[in-house]
């Protein structure tokens, strides 16, 4: 069933910035977050609820410090849905770009691709740069 409330590009930008601000562990209050991001306090509240409920981020209000923070370390990576063709395109792009951009870039690209693939339940590029679809990977 398709998501009834898709995330806009602007909301995604705010979510990423909120995540960055909360990781600083300074406990900003909702007014400070709203001012920093140039939106209303209500919008920030909705974004915090989205982070907590949809992305399962451990966001909470610390009453002792008067602001929001994470209760535990976590990895912020929204779920991704890739088709088999998109996975293949990603792996082919990695193989094609590596030799053109040099070894240093190739290593960083391999690391990034491995992270994306593992987030989707796919075994990452091996010694030969090949990826294979793992059983938990769900295609769309």
C-alpha cells in the first residue's frame, strides 16, 4: 500500500538538519529549532514526531534540560526501496566510475555503495565489486 503522506523534499531537508542538530546533544527547545530552520513550532513538532514514529529515532523531550535530544545513539537512514534494476545500475555505476575517478574515490564509492546496499538488506560489493541480492531484500 503506497504511503498516504509522502515526505516532501523540503521536509526531508528539515529532517536531516533536525537529526544533525539533535546529534549535537545540546537539547534545543522547539522555539530554537523552529528559528534555526525557519518554520513554525508546529512544523518542528510534526517533524520530531515523524523522526520518532516513522524513522524510529529515539527522540524525546528532556525536561531537565528543557529541550529535545536522542535518548540513545542510532543510525539515521530512512528505509529505501530499490528495484533489482536500480541495484544493478548502482553496482554498474560504481564499477564504471571507480577506474575513471581513481583509487581513492573508488574506495569511498565502494564504502558508500556498501552502506546503501546493506541498508536494503543486500550483501555489499565483495572483492570483485560484485553485489548479490540477499533474501531479506524486498523489491518493488
